[in-house]
C-alpha cells in the first residue's frame, strides 16, 4: 500500500514533496512552501533546505535507484514532518512513499533519513557521508550536527 505523501526523487535534482507535510529548517522554524516543495539534495543550494537550481551549476548526478529492502506498512494517514539536522541529514517522520522518477522504483516508509549533502552512496537515503565531507548548512556555520532519528 502507498501513502498519500509522496517524495519523488528527481533525476540529477531535488526531492519533490507532495501531500500533507511540514518542513522545519535547522533551527526548528517552519519553512513556507506551496502545495509542492523542492528540497535540495545536492548540498549546494543557497536557500537550504529548499532547492534553488544550483544542482545544475554543480553538475549533480544521481540516477535514483531506490533501496526498498526496508519497506514498512504505512501508518494511518498523518502529516509527514521533515526536519533538517544541523549540518546533517533530512529526517522524515510520517507515512510516505518515496518514488524514483520512473514511477516504478519506490519505497514505503514511516521514517527515513534522507541525504542532503549530495555524497551518500545510498541516495536518496543518508549513509552519514555528510560527516566525511564536512557538509555545512550555510544557515548554521559550524554548529554540530546530530544523527539521532
Ligand atoms: S538539489 Fe537543487 S540546489 Fe541542490
């Protein structure tokens, strides 16, 4: 079964969110958005967590094979909450279907850690590469990140 909250992984680009969702930035402030929101996953946006098109400038590449080995049964429909960990991952909590751009590759989750530094080897999921590459969210400078879901 799929969720009404859809995260589509766009090829060589951002995560597209649709459905019932809220996004919080690294300091816990609600991010305003339209019916859809585009979240940066290349690490280069100047308006994180949103995409500003910088993925094209930096030549971000990802062909979006989605690992569905850890599929879960979606909870009763509730709001999907996406929070930015300081200098780290995006944490999504709530029912969601994560779709590849082909519409076939997908995963169903109630909780997911998503890459926003652009360096994970398991995109769109986080593999903690942000630590290795020293990812910095410009809004925060050098504050420490935490990786607890
Ligand atoms: S994915 Fe678009 S600016 Fe990063």
